[in-house]
C-alpha cells in the first residue's frame, strides 16, 4: 500500500535521536512517544483547517486517530513505511533504537525468577520483542491518545465509541477528562488494531 501524505511527515524524529538506549526505561520511552504524539497532534490540528477547505467531510479526530495508529505500528514493529533512501535509513535507525530499548525493558520485567514474564516475552524473533511491544502499547495507548489530542477543541470522533455508545465530548475524548473511571480513560478509536495497509487504503479512498 502507498503511504498517505500525512504518514510521510509523521513526527517521530526525537525517537530516532535517542543516543543512550541502554539507559532508556519504559518511563523514558513513554515520555518520548508522548512528545512525538503531541508534536504530531499540534501539526495536524494546525493544518486541518486548510485541508478541510478542499475536503469538507474531513474530521480532525479521525485524522489524529490515523496518526495515532501509525505511531502504534512503529512502536510494535509493524510499520510498513520505508520511504526513499534517506527516510529508509532513518526508519532503520528508529527500529534499531526501539529494539535496544525493549531489550532493556525485557531484562527489567523478567528480572529474578519471574517465570511468567519470561515465558510470555520469550523472544524467538531475533531481538524484536514483539509480544512485549504489543503489551507495552496496550498499556500506554490511553496516555499517548491524550498526548496527541491535548490541543484539540471542538471536535468529535466520527463514531459513537465511548461506553454506552456515546459520542466524544468535543476534544476527541470520552468526557471532559476531569472525572475518573473507565469512560474517562477510554480511547475512542481502534484504528491501531486495524492492519496498516487497510487503513491506508481507506484513507486514500
């Protein structure tokens, strides 16, 4: 599938520039991913008004959900985008960094006699740590969604996906963010669990 224009300029350069991957923990990684998501959200929010002039049906929350899902694919080692020679080299550096970071996280969660974690995250894929990366994303996707939508005002997600089939409340989130509970924390999109090539086909269509 041909990557959409939005994906060509996805903000993840801070992840490529992590120099000391040996000291990067799950908390450091989450901070870097949230920073990338925040920058991506700001860029898309700023540009969306211009884009909507030629595509009146475009909804900001949907655009953000697509980039959110692409970030999830990058973290989990599923991203299909390679780009030109320069972009491909950057992409390889990013994946190299992520593998080293998740190796550190793996060593941390399997430390001691934690046989359950050792069994679940046993790596048979040459240092890719796919299951660990999948679980890390699942555990942190809510926080990343908050980061990518932190500057959004007055936009709703295109489907009623909050608990009880309610709409998002004007900022691509399930409520005002002030009340605790599952509905407050729920991410209103599942694009990150749709195969990337299918999302791109739909986006082009």
